[in-house]
């Protein structure tokens, strides 16, 4: 676990939140949520946002996002039955790729228990070749663009 003040992250730096229900099976033998589960939380927060805000159809849309990079920093432990919130923002929005930045907060905490990112590259569902991010997804992503913590500019 990181001993830094959650890398100066806080709830205020995230544009969207999704409640997360922990499950008994999320805990590991050490009595806290297993590290791999955080990646499932990240994936759920992002994809639920795209489904609800952009009408993304996970079974039929011709362009899909493939994860090409992930990272997670663990700041403090969580365990079932903690109630959580997943914070979401977009750090970079390119032509065919997007970097989502996600943090997991214990409900009521201002500092995250974990923070990280993953990158989607949008590809044609059948050919698996990069394509531009569809307009309705891009518009939903643009609403989440992160503001720099140091100078207030857009990332």
C-alpha cells in the first residue's frame, strides 16, 4: 500500500461516481479486497457509464474499446462489507484511444483507497483494426475530461 497521501487525489478531482457493492468473495485470505478485484471495479465503473450516458451496446456496436494498458495504486485496504464509490474522469481523449482515470473510495472518505487508469483503443468489432471513437461515446467521454490539479487547465 502506498504511504503517500493518496497521491494528492480527492473526490473533488473526479467528474462521475458509481456506487459499488462489495461482495464476500471480493475478500482474500488476508482479510481485505484482493488486488485483482479493483480492476473489475474500474471496468464496471467505465462500462456502466458508457452504457448509461452514451447508449453503448456491448453486443452490437460496431466499434469496441479494447484495454491496452492498466495501472492501479493501492493506498489503504478495503474489505467486505464496505460500501464504495468509484470515481471516474478522462485524462486524455485521442482519435481512437481514451485514458480513463478511476479511483475507489470508501463511502464518505475524501481520499481514495486505490487509484489508477486504463486505456481503451477503439477498434472495429470484426476486423480488430483501430477506428475513431464514435461521436456519441466521444461526447460522453468529453464530459469527464480531467482538470489539472496544479494549474486548473484541461488535461
